[in-house]
C-alpha cells in the first residue's frame, strides 16, 4: 500500500477521480504529463488493488469509465490533504533546497582544495 501512496501517477489519478468517474482520454488530459502507456499501467494496478473500478458500456464503439471504489474514496481524502500540504509548502521546499545546495557547494569546494 505504501508503494501506491508513494507513486506519483497513482495519487494524481485518485485525486482526479475523486469527484466523478472519467473516461480514459479525459483522465489523460487531467493528469499532466502522463503517457498513455503509464496511465494504462497505473489504472490496471489501481484496479487490481481495488481502488478503481473499470466499467465498459456496450455502445458502439464501447465506452470505458473509471471510478473510485469505496476503498479508493477512503484513500482520496488523505491523498488530497497531502497534495494541499505539498502545494502550500512548495516555496519552503525550494528555499530549503537552495540553502542546502549553497551550503554543500561551499563545503565541497573547501574539501576539494
């Protein structure tokens, strides 16, 4: 389960599906940067874990919808909160990285001398 929570694409798919079921191409547009192949893999893993359900409608051509299961919905709220925290703290994260890199670059220079 921790692998799923730590997986960038799975979490984004769960957040996108939180409010409504979506079709594949809609999901792909909503999850910025994901390839068709990666979205297919991610959906299969989430379906296998019981977090997402796949529904095929018998239309011509067939339409496939993806939706969170009740189990998936139970994960969506903590994931949403984590995403909100991450966005709220991006500037702090970047500042910390810059400070760390500047300090360690100076240390690397003195160690090499």
